[in-house]
C-alpha cells in the first residue's frame, strides 16, 4: 500500500493554513444545520426541481477532487496537530459530516481503479446541501484519542464510517495500515454507545456495516461478562436487581454460545458467538454492481435452526419501528443500489443481537435509576433493538439477507427514539462504481434521479431530525 498520495504527505501547518474557517463553499452565506436540512429536504421533494445553490462547479479549484489538495476537501485530520486545530474551531465540525476511512479504498472496480468512496460522500453532501465534510483517514493517521475524537465527530451533522477492501474476518488483511482491525472495533463500539439526544446519527457503509455487526456482538458479550462477574451491587441490598440482570444474561449467554451460523447451502460456518465468523462470514457470491433492494423476509426457524424467540423478537421490532430504508422500498419505485463486497453480515447474528438488546433493555427499565449510579451505567447507552431492513437477490436467489439495518435507541426517560443505520451497499456510489474525480462529477439533476444518492440524502435528513 502506498502512502505517497495521502494527506500525510502534507505538513500539518501547511494543511490547516488552507482551511476555510467558515462552513460552506457554494452558498453565499455560511452553511449551518438549518440551511443543510432545508436544502436536503428540497433535494428529496421531487426528482426534477432545479439546483437552488449557485451553479458553481465543485471542481473549479480542485480539478482532481482529491482529499487534502484544495477546497472544499481541505479538512483532513491526519495528525494530532490537525485534530487540535479542529478543536479550536467548533463551528467547523458542528456544521459538517465526519467521514471515517478504515482503508484507502473500498475495492477495485471493473476498470481496476481503487474506489475512494469517501470522495462521493463529500461531493454529494456539498453539491445538494453545501454541507462540508471532514475526513479522518484512520488507515494512514492511526487511531487518534477516542476520548477526544468520538465526542467531536458525534457533535456534527452525521458520522459516516466508510467501506474498505480488507476483511473483518481476517485481521491480517489490515496489515500495512496505521489502524488495526482491533483499533477499528474499539472505535465502532464507542460510536454505537455514543448515540444520545445531542449526538449525530451514524451511517456505517459496507466494511462499516460489518464492523458494526461485530461491535454488537462484542458489546453484548461485554455486558454479559460484566453482569455475571458481579456478586453484588451498591444500593441493591436484597440483590433483586442483580438477580434479574443475571437471569437475562445467563439466557443470552446460553443462546449466544450455541447459535449456529448456517449458509444457504446448509454449510455451518460458525457455532457460537466466540467463533470469528459468527457476525460476518463469506458471501456465497461476490456482489459487484447494481442490485435491487427487497423487503427482508423472516427465515424459517425450524429449517435453519434459529430459535423462534429470536425471529419473533425481530418481527416485533420491525412492526414497532420505522427504518427509513424499508419505507423507501415500500413507497418509492424499485430501488437499485451499488453493491461492492464479498463478505456479508450473518442474518442469525443480527436476529440474536436484536433479541439480546431487547432483553437487556426491558430488564433494566425497573432498575434504571440504580444502574445509573453503578459501574453498569454504560449499559444504559446500549441500543434498544436492531432491525434488518432489506435483502438483495440474484435472479430468484437471496444473496445477502442482511443488506441494511436500523440501530434503534429508545430513551429511558423521554421514550424518544433515535436511529443510526448500516448498509452493505454503497448509496454514495453511482452505477459506474467510480469515485468522483475519476469520472465526470454528476450534476444535481443526475443525483436527484439516482436511487443511491436519494437514499443517502434521506438517511441524513431523517437522522438530523433526531
């Protein structure tokens, strides 16, 4: 892997001296939450209205549309010095999308190009809503201080965890990068328990989708391990609270340690949550190119060996919450999205995660005030549920059962719901699977007609309201 063209090649002082210190690039005034939200709403209102922003090309100054080279892609956090500079200008990160890059590209397209899809995220956001983006290239910068980075990025408009070419199933595929697979797991786990009434939604794409799936299992295992290791808790003198939590955690451990992951050909690839392929396994077919999204259908538990309580819990979740992507499939015309992957999130793992989260959440409700003052307080930050939203097919065969999920957080006190999303597909890529800068930049009209761009905008729009 070559780092010659990465943002690290520029000295931090030279990098930050080029930064715009007021958000926005296309519009005549400063870009902020309200203007971005209004402009995304206008983009989604129909498929034919004209661009409300000044008709200036985003490639006027930056002919290559390359990170760290020129405006509007100058904000790249490749070192501690750049992070420190960003911290001194909170208006910049509060009015921007933070993009986490786990790897230098998401894969090679049929032309052999390494596709840096983060460029497309930045282009779409700037083109439709004059929303700035800030890049965190973890593969070249390494993992910066999570106690600083996570609160910062979740204070913005959205966090996008991009895809990458390596495999979540094999830590060695991250060799050569400054950020290991273990580092990425730590980051994503922190993001999953950082969704709050004051935080931005997170959108996990492709490799990000797979990292989120593994993070669900890691967090649930950690919760079970910590509860079962305790003999008592302060302010629980009769042990009633701990007994209730232990009973739930013992049930979760029993199912998690025995649940099998079975492919459609009947081959068992994992047995129990300690197996490295429990959350993410190899897909039967590598998916590259456009795929139509279909509603997720519950599996046959008897045929696939999935406990009925996991399936029932998911059906209740799907009926109880709205996941945006599933609604778009229902009311839009058919949705075709770019796929670019050879691994997949296992259906059984997400059904299990949803069931476990719901059990934990319900068990904590009567005792939440006691838990809030204990060493288990972090459990209150866990999602309430996670819903599988859609699948993809080749012909009549389902290829990726879990193509997208909605991560649901229900506040204990206000009962308000917040959501984040994961998707195996790339809504930011057009059908040519090329990064902006390698191909002609799409016009506003082209983006308005593109299913992926519209879905990406819809997720931002909905998430900004929570």
